[in-house]
């Protein structure tokens, strides 16, 4: 069985190129990954990632239900195999939200200092990602229904994007500019810390002062936060959705916006 498991990633790499999603002309790319869908449409892809923490799960789920909004959730294998998170995952799936992969062990793919410097081999990347999908399948999420993939740490390079495409996956990442992705920070990180009020203000400023606002945005938040963060941003989700809907934005899933 170990021998077959060793061969499986290579076999999948050679056979799973069917059904690859072409990047539409309307989408914006960085390093081979899609970071924005269509700037001409007032549509937002609301995204949550998760690895260690899920303290915001109940609030997020009920808030999305209240606003009739569907979102995409990208979880690591460690998140999917955490038995205390299983009920939340099943409820997200039952409510029609997208469940995707975020690597199995939350690997750092490339150096922070030199993005071109890979920290994983192709084999390590494939094996780790397939382990992530194996955990998803255990919970009823098929790989054929989860072809959009968000890299761990939201940090990747051209090689990672290319390897993803070879597996029949489309790499997506957050749209930069709003600082929404900083909702994981806490005061212990010093200057990296962003309060929830400052993040909310930045999202509002970006929407009002940039040419296309949040059109086609991939807006990233986290499903949980380090306990050292005193003001989890998910407590602001209700007011954020209310404001953005009042500004005319619809919330869509990737298969509805990337064609």
C-alpha cells in the first residue's frame, strides 16, 4: 500500500489535466494565480481560510445565512481532520458554501525574502495537496467539485501556479489593497497588527476611492483568529455585508464568476 501511495501523486499528475479552467480575459493574474475576477461587474467573492482556529465559525455561518450570502472556505487538511470542526464543516457544506483546499499541513511554499526561491519540491507539493483532498473526500467534498485552490499563507510563485494547473486546479488568491487579510494579526506582532476598525475603514476607503471599487474582488477573511487578538473581525461581518449590499454588490462563488 505504501508503494501504491508513492505512485499515486505521479499517476494523478499524468492523468488529471482534463477539465483545466482557462483564465478568462476579464480576470487579473499575479504569478499565474487569479487575484481578481471581473472589474466590470459589482460582484465579490467572499473567501475564508482556516488552519488552526475556527472560533468565528458560528458567527460567520449565521451571518451568511442572515444575508443569504454564499462564500468560499479554503481549509487545510489539519482543519478538515480536526474532529471539533467537523460539525461546522458539514453545516457549511449543507448550506451550499464552497469548500476547497489550502494545503494539508499549511506549508510555506517559497521564501518570504525571495519569492522565486522554492522551499518545497514538486513531489512534496503534490503529496501534501493530495493529502488535503483526501481529508476533504472523507467529509464528502469531491476533488471534481473543488478545483479552485488557495495557497497557504496566500504566498506562492509561478511554479506553484503551474503545478496546480497540471493537477487540473485553478489557483486563486486574495485581491490586494483592503488589508482584510490582516484580520489574523494580534498586538504581539507589533507593527503588523491591524485593528478591526482600521480594516473596516480601509475596505470602505478602497471601495469609495479606487476606480473599480470592489468589483471582481476576492475578499479574504479568516474563520478564526489567534486568542491574542482582542477584536476578531468576524464580529464586523454583519455590518460589512449590510454596507456592501447597500452599495449594490452581489456575492458570488468562483464557478459563477470565472468562466
